């Protein structure tokens, strides 16, 4: 949204942000537990090494946008924070924005309990809410209780299952996407040969010509082979988004992968398989030989080829296999969008 607001198109669109509640861990206790240990044990099987890798990566991401993450503090039930947001959102979107930003800053950078009374009161103060009124609401736990519970159930029935979700309604089109996450799996030692980057025939996103199937086939010729020594086979579906929307979403997805694979990710081990996801969009890359690593250069150049295909008009899903003729190594690639069946 920040990027859109700063774009040349922003003056033509007026939108209002409305926050809806969703709890990742509704069973979490009110008292909470140590955040660092909880993440290490829940997300990384108690591995100090994996946890350190995670904190290093997220710290680097955060510094790029001015966030100094603190991975200690308390992880706990967030229900009362949602109740606060929903109650004061009725005053206006700016109030809700300020409350949410304060809650995030306190939790992610200052070790605050996510829904303790002092955390909620500080967020209310930041939004200019009268102290006595805020105290009465925070301490009166029944106000807004049923309304917030109903909204939580509604989001679950809508299929929301991650943070943060953005539902955008444009004319008669509804689409959604989710906040970024990336993970790497299965460390090994060898490396695959690097593919040759594709060169784009087009340098800008344009409206899709009438014959979508012909254009998709033409676009995918760029990745049917990854360069000298590679051959491949691709099963694909046609557009899963309206083209103008899909080209921006998928184009941005591949550009982010290219940037990270030639930058921040190079500090991480090169592994046998990768899963990169931005919310509902997920790219899987893996090698059939568990003793072979996929290099970051390979990840970058594959994303470059997919960006080219997107610029040429392909905004569908795919399931692909590529074979390096000399070594016999096979790489599989699959693009999945949650709620959409992969091609078969």
C-alpha cells in the first residue's frame, strides 16, 4: 500500500483500510511465555543454529526498512489487542492505523506483551484517545467481546489462515495476497550448473492481447530450456488473475526473488530445495538428487526467466521439470497460488 500511495496511479484511486481480526494462535495463554524460546522450539525444533539464522535474516530485512527487531519478550494471546483495534476503528482509519503501528512497534522492537493493559493503553495514547476512556475500555473486558469473536469466526470462514491478509475490492474484481515469508530447506553440498538468464522481448507490462493461449505458449518458450545443456517440460494453466493485476503481482514476486537471490539470501547456505512465498503465491524449486544444491544464481536466473514470461503475457500456474543433459540432474519448479489447483 505504501508503494501504491507513492506511485503515479495513486491519485486516481481512493481507498480506505479497514482492519479485521485474525489470530494465528488463539490457544495461546494470556500470561504468555518467552518469545525467543517459543519461536526456537515451535518453529525450529529447538535448534539454536536455525533460530540464529532466522534472527540474522530478519534483522537484515528489518534494517533495510528502518526496523530494529528485538526477538526477546513475551508471546501471548492477542485477543484483547484485536478488541481494542475493532473498538476504536469506528472513530476513523487513521486512529486504527496508529494503534496497529504502536502495537507492532511495542511487540517487535521493545519486548512488550502483545495485549497487556499497559501495551494497549500506550497504543491508545499514541492514537490520541482519552486516557480515562481507554482505561475503562481496556479494563472492561466484556465490551466488544462478542463482536470481536464474531469477526474472528468470519475471517476463519473466509479462508484466512495467515498474517497479514489484504482484501482489495476493485470494481467487480476481488483478489487477495499476503505478507512476505521465505524459507529454505534441506542443506547439502554440491551445486547445479547455472542457467543462462533470459532476455526480455518487452520491457514494460502491457494489456493482454486477445489470444491468451497463443501468448502464454510464446511466453513460456523462454523457460522450456534454461540455456545450453538444459531441456525441459512445462505443464501450465492460463491466467489465474486478470492480466493487468496478475502481471503486477507476479512481476513483483519474481523481481523480489531476483533481488534477494543476488543479495540478502547469498549470506545463507545454498540448499537442495527452496520454498519462497509471498502469501498465497508460492514458488517451489527442488532437485531430485538430495546430494546436489541449487545455487542462488540458479534461483535468480530462473526468476528472471519467469519475469520475462510474465512480461510477455503469462500469468498462470505451472509445474515444470528441467534436465541438465550432461550431468543428468533434474530440477523441478512449481508455482502455486493458495486456493487454485496446480496444473496436471
